[in-house]
C-alpha cells in the first residue's frame, strides 16, 4: 500500500477489521492526522534548500558544510546536563523544560485522558500543564512562597530564570531549582497514583531529605549552600 492509495481509497480498506480498543484509539489519531493534512491540488515542489546555490545548482561545498554541521545545542541543555543531580532528575528536567512530561494537557493531546479529566489533580481548578503544576497551581505558589523563591513570570521553559531566582534566595546553582521541580512532580504523582492528599509539609520534608542526600555529589561551590536549602525547607 502506498501513501497515495491510503489517501485515495481510505486507510480502513487496507486494515483487518479486528482492532483492539487501543488499536481503535490509535487509528482515530491517525485518521485525524490524515484529515488535518489534506493533499494539495498543486504539484509537490521539493528542493534541497540548504545545499543549492541561488540559481538552484547543487553546491558540493554547502553539502559538505551541512554534513559537518553538528546540530544546535538547546540553551537550557548545559544548565541541566552539567549539574551533579541524579540522572533521573536531569531527564525529568530535560523533558519538563520542553513541556514533555506527562501532565494532563499532554495526556489530553495524546487522547489518553478525556477533557473532563484534564484538570489539575492537586487543586482541581484548570487544565494541568507543566507550568501550572510547577508554578501557577495555588499549591505550587504556596510552596515557592514558603521557601522564599520569587517565581513571578518564570516558566518551565526558562529553567535559567528559575535558577537565578533560586540563587538570589538560597544562594544556589540550578541544583536547588531542579530539586524543587522534581519534588513538586513526585508530590503530584503521589496524589494521582497513591491517592495521597496534597501536603506542603510532606513536600518540604522530601525536598529537605534529598538536599541532604545530594550534598555529597555536588560541587564544592554548591555544597556550601545545602545548609541554606535545608533551612528554607525546614518545617515550623
Ligand atoms: Zn493546580
């Protein structure tokens, strides 16, 4: 079957009629995508933009340059991968800054939850997004307020801004900001998957516990701030 045949004759003609429920859902997604990309009437004009001269000739020099091109480094990449936090936290933050963690807005886009179930599991107010979960949820706001970090106007996509906000409050490098985001996520998951009630005390407690555990792996320049982190997350 070619793409053209699937377009012309419909995809369903080429499939066996015994789909599982998951298969049916996935088929719905594929059909919606196909519908969103209608075939254009005009001819399909394709060209190698990056390796041709303005006259349209193939340029060996430009092709070579493209081959040597190492790709772009995302601005937030070094501030995540160069830290000395556990790998799982780096991966979480890497996905978070790209808004690819499985908050309910992402699950909704993937047709895993229904619109009625896409609200924030902690405050039940609005659509849960990474920015809502980390910053604008009233629970998250009270957490950042409690540890003295001003997150006004900060978004998950600019982790550097959060790191500098944390730095002015608790004198830390990005590690403390990452620690807080990681525990907000773990706290949210405990509410969703273990039925726990949101609890600022529990969240602060787990941040403090990890601050102590991470101390040994941090750079000397960062280690000296751990005491301040622990005071910021202390109860009472
Ligand atoms: Zn919320």
